[in-house]
């Protein structure tokens, strides 16, 4: 599941239409699972202005939803 | 600033929490984050877009044992239940080896004692008190 989450994140980066407006996108640390739950966590690190950043996060959200995020 | 985005649908079994870190540039990052977080970023960023050399541009910030462990000390003082302690203990097990590796110029022998302590089996509240005692000695 962690690998799948990373791949979704990576594909979202590659397909984001305003990628050239973002200076840097990274993940920070490891994807982790909250114990005894269905929650996973990922740290997203972005260098850009706030507007483009918000657009990317919104896009990222739709990409996770599209993947149905259900193994 | 950390903004948390919770992405979910009611019919989905899996959910993801995105800890969302946004900066205007390196100076903005250095101004906003704790020194220990900056150092952690230096070693643990995985670049997907942009300057792959960026982590090397982040300065390593020297800090004291007290500065390094401030967040952990504050967290330890807020724990009120076994469940909370389990989460804290899991975090310590994960973070202590990284701290010992990244801050080898500091005397972190008490962290090694905490590591040993966490492997022992006894009441969580007594274990917490011993961990707190060792943390305040930094």
C-alpha cells in the first residue's frame, strides 16, 4: 500500500499541468500507517507560491480519489 | 505551517492524511521550521520535481541536546493514557536511531538508556516516568 501511495503521488506530480510554476516537490520521510487504523500519512514538501501550491494539493486529492484508494 | 488535508470517501476503506508543507524558498523554510526539522529535511527529502541537489543546499544546523529533544519532552508531559504512551513509544523506537546517527557530536547516551528501557516489560506509567526522568537530564 505504501508503494501504491508513493506511485499515486509521483504520477500526480508528473501529470500536473502547472508543474513548471513549482520550483520543487518532494516527499519528506517515510509514508507511515497509523497503528490499528486504515489511515496512512505522507509528508508533502513544496516550494512555490501559495496559489499554485493549493492548486497542486487539490489536484493531488482528485488523483487519490480517482484511484479509489482501496486495495 | 502545516495544513492537514484529510482525503476520504465514506465508502473507501483506506484513507490518507497529507501533511502539507509549503515554503516560498529556502530562506522561508529556515525561518519557519525548528532546527531539528530542518536537519531532518536535509537528510530525508525525496525530490520528485526540481533541483535534486536541493537537500545539499540546506545547512546542517548545530543544536544542543535540549533543543533537539524539546518537542519530545513536551510530548512526554502530555501523555495521560496507555494508548497515548503506545504512540509515543512507537515514535521513540523509530526516531532514536535516526537522532543517534544525525547528531553524533552530542552526548545522547540517555537516549540509548531509553532505547533499552522501552524493550523492557513493565507498567506503562512507570516506564513513562523513567523516560521523562532521562529526558530532563539533557
